[in-house]
C-alpha cells in the first residue's frame, strides 16, 4: 500500500518591526506633503526699483496676505506688474522653502512736461506725484524734435540728470535764421547754465569733469552744443555781464 504524503502548511510570521518602519516612513511622507501644501510665503525680495515702493509692488502682485507657496503663480505676478507704467519688465523666482524674488526693470523718469506730467523713458506719461530731483520743461518742443529729445535723454546718467533743474527748448539763430533747431538750455542745480543739442547730448555725462577742468570754480555758461563733441568752452557770468550794454544790465 502506497504511503500518503503529508503536506504541511507554511506559517508566515508577521514582521512587526518591518511594518512599524514602513508605517513610520509613510507617516513622515504624509507630514512632509502636508507641510509643503500648507507652507506660506515668508520673505519677499524686491530689487530694481527707485520710484516704486515695496508696498506698491506687493499689493499689485497680490502678495500682501503672504499666500501659500503653491498658490503663487509667477506668470500672473509678472502680468500684473507689467500693467504698471513704471515697469518695463519683471522676473519672478519662487523658492519652495518660502521666499520669492521679484526683479523689476523700472522705466527711467526723464522730466516733467508743460502739462505737469512725468515723462518716462518708455514713452509713457504719468501723473506727477511730487517726484523729487526731476528736471522741469518750461516751454514747448516741436513734435519733430520732441521724440528725438526724449530718446537722447535716456542716454544721460541718472546722477547727471538729477543735477538739471530746468530744460528750455532754445534753438540757436543768426539774423533770424535757425542754425540749430535741436538745441536746449539746461539750468543746473549748481547755478550754471549748459547749452546742449540732441546730436552730442552724451557729452552731458561729462559735465562735472568738464566744468571742474575749465571753469576755475566760477559760475557761468558751459557750451556743449558744438557738433564737434570735443569743442566746448565756458564763459563766466561775470564776463557775460561785463559785455552787456548798460541798458540790459539795468534790466537784469
């Protein structure tokens, strides 16, 4: 008689230690995900602004409530900020650990026109909200000269532009014939007067250097309006008054 095989069932023991570690890892993953989902914005870094305040940028970017990081959309922030007249371009970088960097390319403020509007380097005009250190245009510039003048002012360094108090369109003439229709007279904050034209307006960036070299600490008129950029000269006010007829001196 054949012997019957007795099949024994294998018994599996529960590995409690392995299960514990697995659950622990799962719990950690859940907690990390929960933390990331609920992580709020902690720091906002704004660079590139001279006229816009941080509060203005934060408000327009809709970050005043410091939202959750996952709720921040760089594209929307960029779109909102580009609606500002003073903003040329925006770059937004979000750090998932709780910070955001907003780099703004701000338009340059050039001057205040005769309508008391602030003229920007991007061609836009904005309301004058008591901006300080900005040149004031005192008369009207012909349309065919105006755009060229605005573009030329963009080439002027900010620190030099802030030295200009008033701008006057001042074409040079001889016997009632216009010789230079792109000429301007600039009243400087230091008491001097500068004649310049749009052709060589970049010479204005050397204003302090030139004045120091040739003026001998006198106040007067600096002529930078020659079409030869290396041809400039300075006339003290005292010499101008001395050469004026007596009647004109009495009027002054």
